[in-house]
C-alpha cells in the first residue's frame, strides 16, 4: 500500500521545467546584446561629455574675446586722452591766434591810423606772435596804449610783457593784470604801456 501511494503522488507532480510557462524569460540576455547596450550608453555619455566640454570652451573663448575687445577700447581711450593732453597747449595757442586775428585787427587798424604808431603797433603784433599770446584789444591812452590779450599760461604773458618793455621808445611797461579766465584753460592779461616824451610816439 505504501508503495502505491508514493507512486501516485509522484505521478501527480510535474517536472520542474513543465511548471514554468516559458523558461527562456528567466535566462539572462546574451553577452553580445549586453555589450551592445553598454557600448551605446558609453557612446551617449561620451557625446554628452564632449558637448559639455565644447560649450565650456565656447564660453571661455567668448569671455576672453570680450576681455580683449574691452582692453583694446580702453587702450585706445587712454591714447586719445594722452594725445589730447599733449595737444592742449597747441589748441590754446591756435585759439588765441585766431582771436588775435579776429579781435585785434580792428584796434590795430584804428591805432595805426595815427601818425608814428604804425611801426610800434606792428612790432607789438610781432612780439605777441613770438610769445604765443593773442591780442584782443589795443586802446589809446594819454602818453601810451593799453594792450589786452589771452595767454595759454602766465609764462607767455610774462615773456610778452618783457619783450614789449624792451621795445624802442617805451618808457614803462607794466603788467597791470594777469588772471585765469573763469571756466577756461587760459589767462587774460593787460599791459599798460607808456612812451618816452610827451605823446611818446
């Protein structure tokens, strides 16, 4: 009896491979397929890393180019400032020369019409050009003239004053005023010139 029962129980138990519907589902993928998947992921990661590196290099290059451009612009501006400083004195001299021609001509012609004044006034004009000043007015006074003008600095005005004082026929030449013009990079001056003898000239 015992042997018959064991045989019946064994008959009712199916083999292990028959109890699993599809044993292939539990089998691992082939090594070739696994390597293919790993290769794809590695390639994708490499591409992403490469793109990130290219983007970083692009940013660095753009920033470097911008810095170089700004540096060049600043260098150009500094050069312009230095050039403007160097040309400042020349610009003032040209400006005073223009004003001498525009404003000094009328007074010169008026005073030159008096007998004996033409030579001295021409000498004053020549001395003003040599000293680098501009004459804006020359007015007659008793026994002499009053000369007004612009100077780039006190140095030119003093040089002009000394040259006029040494002119022939001048008894006295006083620098009666010398002051900086408000808001301008130049100085205004006035010379009080007295001639020798009554009437001087």
